[in-house]
């Protein structure tokens, strides 16, 4: 099994940053890909994440990914879906990072969890901001195209992180910087997202 103590800190945190970003975009796809890669021997998981390679977790995450694949492409409903997943993607990404570093000191585990949760929150914020911007469009194709791109990016970044963590971590960092630079727009879009979700729930 993979011993995280043998991984250079820079490589480990690059891996966690990439996984955190992917989880912020599509948590279920990220977990399913990690579980499948581990299940078929392409990715040795650290002890804290061995649960991901179990068929129950793989089946559940794959089923939820299929549900999200369709739910995330329905204009207006995707506002509710992404608003609710603010409270799922971020803490689970932090938990994944925490469990992945179970062999490190508690201080390093907390740092890893904070990194994973923060990156996931930024990725999720950028995703929901972009979604709030295109959802008012009368045609559904822009919404579907954006959602497909997010799915591909989440799966691709997860796979890349397991093969080339520095490259994946660098890409995740670039995406984070871009989102942070656009934070004013992101905050406005996030507010619009939650207002839209409230209206949909009220209606």
C-alpha cells in the first residue's frame, strides 16, 4: 500500500490540491474514479482511503454521479442542486484529504484537510458562479455544455493527479488563481445562485 510518508510533501500537497479541485467540481465522479483505479490495481490507496476501493462505495458514488450527470444539466434545477452541494462537496473534500494523510502528524492532517476543503470551496464557487451566469439563457445547450466540461475536467484531473501529481497540482493552482482573481464576480453569482434556489424552492 502507498505510504504517504514516502511521498515528498510538495508532491503530496499537489495531489491533494488536484483532488480537492476535482471534488469541488464533481465529488461523486472524483470518488468513483479513485475507487475504480484502486480496485483494479492502478492506484495504491493510503490506509485511510481503502474504503473507496470497496464495491459499495464505488457503486454508490457511480450511481450518484449518474444522478448528478442529469440533474446538473437541467436549467433552474441545477441552481438548487449546486446550492445544496455546497454543504457536501467542501466538507467531504476536506475529509478525503484528512483521511489520505492519516499516517502524518495531526497538524499535517489538519493542514491537508484545510487545503482540500479550501480548494474544493473555490472550485465549487467558480462552478456555481459560471452556472448562475448561463442558467438564465433561454436555450439549454450552454448549460449542458458547461456541465459536460465540468464532468470531463473533474474526471481528467483526478486521473492526472494519480499519474502526474505535479502537473495536476499546477493546473489546479492556475484554476484557483483565476477564480480568486474573479472573486468579486463569483460572490455576486453565488448570491444570485442562492436567491434563485430559494425562489425555486418557494415556487
